[in-house]
C-alpha cells in the first residue's frame, strides 16, 4: 500500500474525528453525545491502526485494543449515567444537567 | 486493495455524516453500525484483520446493542424526535462546524507537511499472534490496568444504573426543594 | 566615707522600690518616713561626704559598683565619679530634695495616691543623682532618661485630667527630641574615643581634636541639643510651662531646682568639648541670651502664678547657659545653686498659697495675702528679691552679677550678650514684683482656707535663709573678694579672667546692674500697685493686646510646633491608619478574587461549552506549534 | 542527645496533652506546663553547666548528628551555641508564660490548643537548633501550621482572615527559601560532588556573585517576611491582633525572632559578599521600618494592633543592626531579640488581661484604670517604658548597642533610626494615656492582677530589669557565636578598628586608691 493511502487513512481518521466532534458540539441529546464520543474514539483507534500498519508493528493494534476496552467501559458507565439522569430529570437534554455551575 | 480502502473510507465518512444529522436516534444508530463496519473494512485493508473483527464484534455489535437497549428502556417517542429537530437548527451547528473545520484543516496540513519516508509495496499484515505476544509481553501492565478498568466499569455501571427511588443526590434534593 | 558613695543614689532607689512594692500597705506615716527618710539619709551622707571632700581636697572620689556590660571594648560601668562639680549638684539635689520631700508630706497629705507620689519622687532623686554622679556618659544618659520618666509620671500625677496627661506626654516627648541629639553625640564620641568614660574623653579630646574641629563642633551642638531639651531652652522650651500641671512640690524640685538644670550640668561636665568648639560654645551663649529674654517677656504676661515661675525658670536657666557660653563655668554653676534655693523657695511658697486658696492658681483671684499668710509673704519676698537680684543683701545678686560681669568682661564676652542679660535682669525684676504685688498686696479676693502648718513653713524658712546668705560664699573682686565657690570649682572647671581694661571699672557695672533691678521693682510698683489704671490704658491699645497675646502664648511656639510637627504627624498617622501597604496586599487578594469570579462564570455546567473550550485549546496549541 | 530530648518532650507533651483532654479537662494545661517547664530547666541547666567563656575556638556547646536520608545528604543535625541557647531560654520562658496566660482564657478545645502550642514551640526549638537546611525548612513549616490553628480556632472575631493572611505570607516566603536552599544544595553538590544539606559544609560554598545574590534573596524573603520588614509586614498586625493572647506572645516573642535568627545564622555567614552589597538597602529598610511602624502604631486604637506595629518598629532595629556587621550591633540585635520578646510579649499579655476583663481591645473604651488596677498599671508602665527604650531596662541596652554599631556603618540611617526613638515615645505614652490615665469612659469592673497573673508579671519585670542592669551574662553567652557569624567580615572590620583610638580607661579607676 502506498504512502498516499496511509495519508488518506490518517485523513479519514481526522475527518471521522471531526465529525464526531461536531456532533458532540451541536447535539443536546445526551445519547447522541455519547454516540459521537464513540465515533471520536473509533477515529483515534483508526489512527493507531494506521500507524501500526505503517511501521509494521503490533503496538498500534495493542493501543486499539486498549481504546476498545476503554470505550466499552465508558459506554457502560456512560449509559448508566444517562439512565440515572433520565430518571432524575425526565429529559435527555444535557444542558438541563448544568447544576455544577461555578 | 486501494480501491476497497477508498470505497470503505467514503462509506465511513458518509455514514458518519448521516449519524450526526439524524433526528431519530435509532436511525442514527443504524448508520453508526454502517460506519463501524466500513471502518472495519479499512482496518482490513490496512492489514489488521483481527482488529477488523474486534471492531465488528465490539463496536458494531456490543456497544451499539447496549445503546439500543438503553434507548428501549428510555421509551423514546415521536416527541423526542421532534425536540431533536428543534435543537438542531443551523444557528447551533454552524459555529462548532467552523471550529472543527479549522481543526481539521490544521490536521490535514500537518499530515501533508510531515511527509513520511516512502515505503512502497503491499501491506504487510501484522497478525494476531504478534499482537497477542506483545499484549502479554511488554504491555502486560496495560492489560492488567484494562482489566481493573473494566471491573470498575462494571461495578460503576451497576451502581449507577440501579434505580434508587428513595435516595436522591443531596444536590438534586436541594434543587427539588427549592423548586 | 567614699566607700559609701553608692549609698547616696541607692537609698532613694531603694525607698522608691519599697514604696512601689509595699506602698499600698503602709500607713501614711510609714510612707512619709520611708520617702522622706531615704532622701534625708542621702542628704546627710552627702553633707558628710562634702565635708570630707572639703577637708581632704582630693581631685575626685571614684567608686565602681559593677561593670554594666562589655561589648568589644565598649565597657561602661555603673560607677560614680565625684568631683567638686558633682558634689555641688548632689548637695543641691539631696538637700533641696529633702526639704521638698518634707514639705510634700503636708502638701500631699490629702491625696489618695500618697505612696505613689513618694515612690516617684524618690525615683526621681535617685535618677538625678545617677545623672550627676555618673562616671560615663551612658550612665549619665541612664539618669537623664530616668529623670525624664519621673518628670512624666509626676506631671501626669493627677492622671484623671486629660490635660495633665497631655502636658506630661509633651514634656517627655520634647525632651526626648533633645535626647536623640544627645544620643547621636554619644555615638560620635564613642566612635572617636572608643569609650564613653567622661574623664577619658575630657583628657583625650584636646589631643584628638584641634580647636574648632568639625567633629568637636558637631558633638558640642548635639550635646547642646540634649541640654536645651532637658533644660527648657530655646527651641525646646515649650514643655516647661505646661509641666506646671504637676503637684507644686514636683514643680519645685524637678522643674525648677534640679532636673531642668541637667543641661547646665551636662555642658559644664563636657566643658572641654565646648572649649574645643567655639562655635558650639557661642551657640550655648546665644541660646541662653535669647531664651532669657523670650521667657522673661512671656513671664510678664502670665496670670497663673506657677506659669510665671516656670517662665522665670526658663529665663534663669538661660542665664546659666549664657554664663557657660561665655566660659564663666563656675559662675553658671554658682547661679544654678542659688537659683535652686530661691526658685524652690518661690515654688514652695506658691504651693502654700495654692493650697491655702483651694488650688486657685490665677493671680487675678489673689491679693492681700500679706496679712493672712505672713510667713509665706516674707519668705516669698526674700525669694523674689533674690530672683530679682536686689543688690547686696540677696544671693541672687551675687550670682547674677557675676554672670553679667563675665558676659561683658570675659574673653568670649560681647556687648550684645551683656545688653541682653541686663535687659533680662530688668524684666526679671518687673515680673517678679508684679507677682509680689498681685499676690500679696491689694484687696483680698479669695478667702484663705487654712494657713500653712509647720511642716510647710520650716522648709520655706530654711530656703529663705539660704537664698539670702548663699551668695556670700562668692563675693566680687572689688567687694571683699571671697572666692570660696570658684575656688572649689577650680580643679574641675577652668577659671576665667576678666578684661583688664574693664576690670578697673567693675563697680560701675555692678551699680548698673543694681540700678536696673531696682528700676524693675519701681516699674512693677508703678504699674501694679500705684496706678493700675496706667497699665490698663496701655493694655487697651490693640498693639499691646496683640503683643500681650503673643507673649502670653509663649511667643507662639506652641502653635508653631503644633502646626509644623504635631498636626501633620497626627494627620499623616490617621490618614495611614489602615496601612497603605496593606492595601497593596489586599488589592492583590481582591484581584485574585476578581479573576476567580470571572473564571467561575465559564463554569456554566453546560457540557457542550466545556467541549468548545477543549476545542479552542486544541486549536490554540496546534496553531502555536505550527507557527513556531 | 539532650537537644533531641528538648524537641521530643515538647512534641510528646503536645500529643499527650491532646489525648489527656479525654481523662480530665484540666489535665492538658498541667501537662503543657510541665513539658515546657522541663525544657526550661534543661536549658537553664545547659546554660549553667556550659559557660560560654570556657570555650576555645569553636562556639559550639553541644552537637548531635544522626544520618537521616543519606541518599539526599540529609542529616538530623542539632547543634547548640550561645545564640541558640539564649533563644531557647527565651522560647521556653515565653512558652511557660503562654501556658499560664491561657489558663483561664482558653475554654474550648483546650487539649488541641495545648497540642498546637507545644508543637509551635517544638518547631521554634527545632529552628533554633538544627544545622541541617533540610531539617531547618521542616521545622520552619512545623511552627507555621499549629500557629495557623492557634489563630484560626481560638482567635478573635476576624480570625479566619488573619490566619489565612499569616499562612499565605509565611508560606509563600518559606517556599522561596526552600528554592534557595535547593539552589545552594545543588551548587555545592556540583562543585564538590558532595550533595548535602549540612550547614557546616555548605558554609564554605564558593558562589558566583549573581548566584549568591539570588540565593540570598531567597533566604531573605523568608526571614524578612517573618521579621517583618516594612513592605512585607502587613500580615503581622492582623495575625497579632486576632490571635489569642498566648498566640500573640509566641508570635511577637518568638516567631519574629526566628527571622532575626535566620539572618544571623544563615544570611550573614553564607553570603558574605552579597550581604555587604545589600547592606545599605537592608539598613534603609530597617530605618524605614522603624519610622513607618512607629507612625502606624501611633494611629491605632486597637491595643493589640498598636503593640503589633511597635513590633514592626522594633524589628527595624534588628535588621539595621544585622547589616552593620560589627560586634556592637550584633550584640545589640541579640539583646533586642530577647528584650523585645519580653517587652512586646508583656504588652500583649497586658492587652490579654484587659481583654479578659473588658472583652474589648478598643482603647477608646478604656481609661482611668490606674486607680482600679495599680499593679496592672505598674506592670504596663514598665513595659511601655521598655518599649520606648528607657535605660535600665533591656531594650535600652539593645537599642543603644545596635545604634552604636550601626553608626559605625552608616551615619544617616542611624540618625533616622534614632529619631524613631522619639516616635516610640509618642506611641508608647499613648498607651499609658489612653488606658491608665484620663477619666474612664464607662465604669468597668476591673479587678487587679490575680496571683496567677502576678506569677506571670513578676518574672518578666525581674528579667527585663536584669537585662537592663546586668546584661553581661547574656552578652557573654552570645559573644562566641556572634564572632563566628562575623568571621567572614573580620577583614574589613580590622581596618576600622585601627581608626578607632584605643583608649586605656583603666588608670583612672585606681587613682583614688592612693588618694585616700
């Protein structure tokens, strides 16, 4: 695979990351935000894979596994939190959960 | 192989755009599955078949299913979709989009500027055995940490997800008292 | 006998200590015995010692009690040096002090703080003795400050009246201004000589400094600064009239007879420095001359009996300074001794009057006391005569005449100083007899409550006798020529020789002095006894009234200092009460708090805003790293 | 070993006092009293058994060295010389007084109070004893935190503010000192290869002028804030006036002295050239401090605040003297440390006595107390006079020696400082005037000193008189260690001495003997 593909793959990671980021920024629905974070994590993982593939080393994939694990844990805890928030506030609006105002 | 990569990449980008523009959360999740699958294809083209498999199983499988379960528990209706529409008007998303575009532009610039040394030829697959060896070799500590984190995640999810009717957080209690 | 020198100051100190510790538990008689007795024994010891001194004629007695401290060669001792000069001083201090103590037992009899009074008085006598007996300047400074403290405590003795406390503070602070000058003088002396031992300095000074050396002049002026502070001379004289707030015996002892003459002692003691610094010595003479005139004019206008005496004290000390300034050392000390007698006498008489008239001090409310208080009248008259230097019979005549004579005929004399002294003598006799006429003649205006008892009159009589005969130990050259006093002083203080040319006509100047003082009496008689209407008509003119006001307020020095130093200081202090520097730190804290408020605004609790922050941060970091 | 015991007794006594509150409410006081008393007796024993004059070249009386963290070159070094011994005596004496003074005043949490009190004292003891810079910094902090609690828990109305202010000032400056200590450590290490915090070994470190200056400012920061010198003084009035009486006594009497001690012990010998460069500025700060403190003291209406500003003024003499670099001035400084500890401590105790009776510190509400409490009046009078530098009391010796010494170094600043004495008179007499003279604005019930209070007052009076009349024993004790601190300055000093005319003052004393 050519270097240009590598660059393209990195760019793909960047684009996906940006899309996730935009989503986090514009969404008020807290589940959407969680999904967007997943997209971003996935994009980051992609970047690792690209790097590992570029140097033909397993480290990139190892990192991806770590990210995966973390994403899984994050989703489970995050969803539990979402449930809790929904039960307390009866809404999924993240702006409503703004009690920690300074 | 390259063509596969580009097609998969295009699909990934398109489906992700669809994810972030949907009002109905189930639709968004379906597109998300597509996005994950296409990224898995990209992994495959990059010579990481095992990771592609994991991507399919865990991201497209487990995580998305988990989210769907939760959505089912939340019992969302057409009203929520409507509200989503109200929340997502252009005035809200233009600013963040510009910001992200700037960030993207910088990333592109960095990738383009820092040209890596050319390595021609086919992709050399890094097989799962090698990954496993390094996981349980130099990265053993990280694996253990991941284990701890997962345990913590399980415990945390259980603890947080429990329905405690009586006990409300004191902060929220004050809130409700004030209201 | 000289092994017991230390007892002389120690006894009053001991008395004071005992009175402080047990004074409240003793009976009044006990307090009186302790207070008067300690000073009495001291006086007795002094007289015995003085007799031995006269018999043996040693250069000096010296006794070291203990070494005070020793730091790198700076080793002052608690040690006493007694020569003729000190003996004259301790004699006056203990003897006059004893009489005044005795008098006080009657004067203060009704006071609730009887023991505190005697504790302070004893402490004063002890400190004053320390001052004049010290063999080094540091110990002298010890006594110097000690008497300042006692003066403060006794002026403010009736502490419940805020004005008294104010006067006391004023006295302490103003004298301290002088003390600072003196302390700086001591630093220079120490730097130059490596010691503060007086005799060493006096013997070394001529070798180290030539005549007119800058350092010598500086030291001389600084010592003069200390002296004017303590002695109430220009420009630090303003505290003394106010110091009359204290009980009258205090005024007699501290603010007339002894403490205020400490400056005279200091200058006489350090005469070598002044010999080496003609400029400083000239300054002493000028300060004395100006002060005696200014104070004399102020005394003319006062109505408070004690204030007249206070101004007269300032004026008489001015004479002493004048004498020292022209090099008539022994004449200055002689006048000190005589002045102590008659001024103490006058104050004690004034006290007797004040006591008899229910603490009335205004002379306009007195009058006609000649009949009701004959003993006081006669003794007061003697004191007044001595103060006015009425010729031949009074001691004051001999001492003052000697000063006037050397002011003119001495090697450093000048006609201007002489004229100032002569004018001063004229004014002195006017205000003195103004006092006599206003108080004892005319119509009685206030009823005498109780005539003074024996304890009060005995000291008066003794002092009156001394005020008359004290002068006969030193008679002028052309008039029996008796020089007992200056003979005594000769080993300690250098003598003075009069101008040959003038000496032939000395009697002429004596006659002039006599005429002047008699003239003053006559003027006073004219204005205050014969035809008060004449005086009243003069006083009605606006110029005279303004002058009167000006003199009455002590030439406006109080107002001047008040506006120049006190008020700006208090204003500045109050302005800065909250400490401007602290506002810098509180300002710093305020700023931090402001930032806190500002930044806590960004903590909106809205998750998306935080994400925007993160994105901004990422963009910034990337941009910066790209640009660099 | 006896040195270690001193610290251990205090620390253990503190813990015990805290615990003993459970058994009996009065027990902490007695335990604290006996702990400090034991230390005091130890110190007096040391003083009597080790007369400084018998020493040879070395000023050190006792030394204890235990390796602590050898990897970093940290040793547990305690060493005692005349200077530290005097400071210890003062510490324990004032410690006893602070326990006595709190006997009735402290009602709440008395166990914790005495714990803090003893630990502050332990910290101060450590600061005066340790000769390892690491340990020094440790003790420097140890005395800080309990003091924070003393002010913050048992203080007056505005105590939290004052405690924070105190903490921030001293902590910030202490950190600068830590930086300087580390800087010295690394410079010494890189030069010799031996990384150590040992004071004795660091003494000879050769420093580049620039480095020496920076390091000196690090040390100065801590000491000048603690002292305090004028632009950094503003924590002091708040801390002093809000602290409980014992806290004020310890603050004024001891904590300020650690700053002065630090200047003597560390700044002078470690940075001789930099200190000489800085000397005129330091003396200027001193002179400004004397005047500025005096002016501020004059305007205060709060008795404790007034006393606090007098401390600022008096500490000006310390820095003036320290940077004069001669024996007179340094002896004066040592005397000033002791005499000021007593005199200002006494003024705070007077304020405490009055507060206990009147529940106010406002002088506007006092007056005419002489009639009601003559013993208190005499006690106050003596220490008011001490603070204005009356001869016969310790402060006079201190101030006079300091000024004599500083005159040799700088004439004009000495003149300014001497003028400060006049201002001292003004504010000191104001205390007497407002509190004891004048008619009382309101009729308070004011009992005179009780037996316990006399037990506090009488030793203080005796001591200040002793210091004023026979200070030689104190001066002798301090002398060898002062010479030690001055060693680096002896060269220029020798030249100056030649200029001074040596006058033999002995002959005159004998003369009279024959005359008889």
